[in-house]
C-alpha cells in the first residue's frame, strides 16, 4: 500500500502517503489500518483518518476539554467508541473516578493499544479490561449499552467514525432518538458530547444535521470547532446555561486537566458556530 | 485529465475529480487550468485550487470584507494579483472610486474573464483595461508597481498563490520588506491585507511566518480565518487601533458592501488567531 485515499466530499479525496504499514486488517466491524505517514503513526478506519501521532492531541482536546469544562461535576464518564482511549485518560486526569469505555470493536481497541504511541498501553488496557481502576473497558454495542444501562453519568461522550450519507452500522448512533437516550443518562449538570463532522463548507452536511438534532434535544447547546484541525464537536446539557462559553473560560483556570492546544481565547473564538451552521436553524 | 492533484502538506495531497476541462495552458507565469469539478467551474494555478464557483464568495469575502471594515475610508484601492477581480467589484460596491488592479499575468486575467462565472465579464474587463471607470487593470509586475508608484491607497490588497517553501517568482511579494513597501503606500487609516495561508496545523507554516511579519511591520494586526474555507488572511494598519474586531462589527451594519457569508458573530469568532499562531510570537 503506497497511499490511502480518504473521501472528503463530492469529487474530492485526500491522499496520504504511507511510509510503513504496521497493521492492515479487516476486523468484524471495519477495515483498520495503522501506518506511518508524514504525521507519524496514524489510524485509518475504512480509509478515514481517525487520528495521527502529530495531531491527535489537538483533536482529542477539542472533543473532551469543552465537555470537562461545561459539566458541573466530572465524577462519572461514559465513552462510546474512541478506540485508543485518550479521552478516558484525560477524564481521569481531570478527576473522574469512573470512566466506562464501551467499544464494539475489541480487535481495534487491542491493536490501537499495541501500535499507537498515544492512548492505552497494552498494560493499561489489560487493567481497564479487568475494571479494577477508574477506567473500565467493555467490548459491547454502545447503542445497546446506552439503551439498557441503569448507570448515570456526568459526561456521555460519543466518538465514532463520521456519520455516513450511506448505510453504516454506526449511523444508529447519530439520530435524535439516540441523543435523547444519551441525555436520559445524565446526572444533573451533565453533558452529552459528540464528534459532529467538519465545518468546511464543502463537507459540512453531517455537522449541520448534528447541530439541528442537538438543538432539538437539548436546552443548552455549545459548539467547539477546532480551527487547527478542521473538525467540530457539539455539547448538550438538559438544562439552561445562560453563557456556556463564559462558564468554560472561567473553569479553565482551575481545571484538573490543563490542555496544551486550547486557551481562553481559543474557547471564545471556536465556540461560535460557522455562519451556515447557525443559519441552518432559521 | 481526470484529476488534479493538489499538494496540501508533507505526504498529503488533495485530488479533484475533473469533469470537464475548459482551459489547460501554460501562461508565461504559471500552469493554468479552468475545469468543471463537483464545485462548479474552478480555477487551478500550478495545481493549487485558487477558487471554485461553489466557494469563491466565501473566500473573497473573508479576504476583502474585514479590510473594507477596518479601513477608515475606502476611496482608493490597490489590488495585486487576484486574476478574476471579485474583490475589485466588492470595493466598488462598497463605494471605492478608484480600484487599481495590477496583475502580472495578462493571459490568466483574460482567461478568467472568459471562463469563470464570477469576477469580470469580458466586457467589464475590456472597460477596466481602458481604465475609464473606477476599476483600472494593468498587466505589470506588482512588486515593481508597489516599489515605484507615487499613488496612495486606503487598501492595498495582495492576493497571490500561496507562498512556496521552494523558489517561486511570487515569493518576492511575501517578505517583510515588501510589506513595508505596501505600508508606505497607505493613506491615513489605511489597511494592507493579504492571503496568508491555512490555519490547519499540518499546513500552517506560511500563516505563522506571515503573522510574524505583519506583527513586525504594523502597529495594528487583525486576523480573519475562514472557518468555512480553511483559509486565513491578515490585515495591517500603520497606526494603533485599540479593538479592531469591535470596529469591524460596528461598521458592518452600515457597510456599502453587505456580505453573504459573514455576520457580526463570524467577525468575532474568526478574528481570533489559532493558538499556535498566537504562540509563535512568544
């Protein structure tokens, strides 16, 4: 394999030069490749770049930090998807005492722990599989877990491959009904967060759809679009928070997890949704 | 030609499906392609996407609108590069009475007028070449024009292909000395603006370099990064403006040119430079 061709938008693909293939396998759920690229060790699922050594922290902080700051407390966290577990480790660093990490793809999680230089090591994953520490990994369907659990959480985080226009097993985890199920698991002051697509105008369809759904389901919706990573995230609370950005900025100063790629100005600038996204509610 | 392969960053290219080639020629200065893609009629110079029918307005408004709002008056405008002239037309719509448009590549400007459904029509270009109306086109070297002219301007806009890491004739128009020459042409309250690269972390080298130069040369530097177009622009004034964003927001309400893709919230959010760009001055 010399290149990975990633679909970006109609008539447009992004090609990654592959310098070395570390893993190329078909799991029960996806085609998984871990390879060295110009961005270091990189993970691709079904040809979509999931994360790279160079940029993963920017991605994960944009996903997790606003949630850590927007939740009134962060004791109990649920993570659906996410494979390599960086956000689980951030939650623990922030002070969470329970992080339930549910992933449908056991092979993917194990391969990530083995090959990616971020997230769980193999030892940490073995601990998390035993469930004796704060992080507890289970290999089950996130949809079924959320539908049936009696646990409650301060953060419910869904980090999956991008929603597809076409049929895909993980599309079930993107609907308004699914968001309502996530919301039902929140403790007071809790937050539902997901990876919601890209803000760029030639590939913003799923972001706009996600924005509409969050606004349908939650009384407070916060947005964070990473200007350095072309990816956007949505955060919902069941109750009304007058100024979520001001709240996040205030809490950043004393946060247990101190980000490397986000400061107060980044929170202010990147929490304003793009014009076309805002207009989509009109 | 079935695809155009655009370099994005080390080890990464973006491939455009070409549905129909309208022009494929080597001018005296560049390899120019005008083709139909999924984004409509699109212009590529040396394989770099310059503009597309679908996204050009978002690009041009992000480049021009902050300059129109930041300048204390907009009577006399100088545009270097820019080929198809959309920003010249915006300046006239905003109220400018003189727009000097200097482009080194006569063939490119004529081909754009003939084939692109935005910017000058052939008739408008013929008028602008005569120089009898507000827009006056001259096919000369922008560097030499700026070095030698005795004219003064409210806006000096430089819109060129992206600065190259390697040797390229247009790199002359990206240095701090060139910015100082542009600054010397400003009338009081005037603005120098240029297209300054991409904010995404795997291709932000030229943006960071441009940010450092603008801060070296100007007492006020404003930033606008288009969250919908992955492209960033810098604006410099010779004098001190305490809060450029507040000034732009205030002036937007009554601006002669009313943008379709920028509102007050977009100005607030997108005028905060990315974290890594800000940190580059430390």
